[in-house]
């Protein structure tokens, strides 16, 4: 178990080792969920196909 401290704004720092295990990088969005036992579950937000639609620029190309 790892301990961390909150700051006045309510933010916490997630230790680097935990971020690496979850494959979370700076700028990523995470989901958080309060569990019935009072614990908090943190996991990387996954994207649906509709979330990324149009993000890639289409190149006109001739496919063979």
C-alpha cells in the first residue's frame, strides 16, 4: 500500500509506479469510482470508436 497527501484543492498525487502499472501518462483522462466499501477505484478512461472518429487526417490514396 502507498500513501499520498491531498492539497487544499482536493488534488492527490498518484505515485509514478502506479501510473506505470495502469499505463497512464501525463494528460490522460482517468475514471474514478467509489466502491461500496469506501475504497476508490481508478482506471484509465478507454475510448470508444465514436470518441476518436475524425481524429486522423485522411490522405487521398489509391489502394491496389
